[in-house]
C-alpha cells in the first residue's frame, strides 16, 4: 500500500524533500549546531547531578564526608561555569525567557 502511494506521488516531492534536508544539514554544519547541542546537554546533565548531590548532602549534613562532598560540588560548579562561559551561546533575551519559564514551573517569583 505504501509503495503504491509513493509510486503515485509527483516527481518533484522527493526532490523538494531531499533539497530541504540538504539545506538543513548544511545550516547545522555551518553554525556548528551539533557542538552547541552537546555542550548544552553536558551542562544540563552536570547541573542536574550537582543539584541532586546537594539535595543528598542536605539530608546528611553531619556526615564525616560532607565537607569533602561540598568541596567536590564547588569544584564541579566552577568547571561547569567555565564551560558555560566559554562554550554556551549567550543570548540574554532567550535566557530571560527560560528563566521566567523555570520560575513559573517551580512557583517562584522573579526578581
């Protein structure tokens, strides 16, 4: 059935589709989109891990390893801040929109 539909399709449709994909691929390569996506995924993962670690540490503040864990979190925070400053795109308007979204999601009041 699918083969019948494809056979009856006008000839120009596959050409337009392949051209569209080629243009989108060229754009992604030109603006280094893959690298930006990897950077943002790395930052998201790292900050989520740091946040989860802080929650875990908060429940065990008086453990003997707490000071070492806190120092490790600070080191990792510093590393991720450096990555975000050097590799992440800087768009204040977009950042402001996402910040408002997070505030709404967590019922926080923006400053």
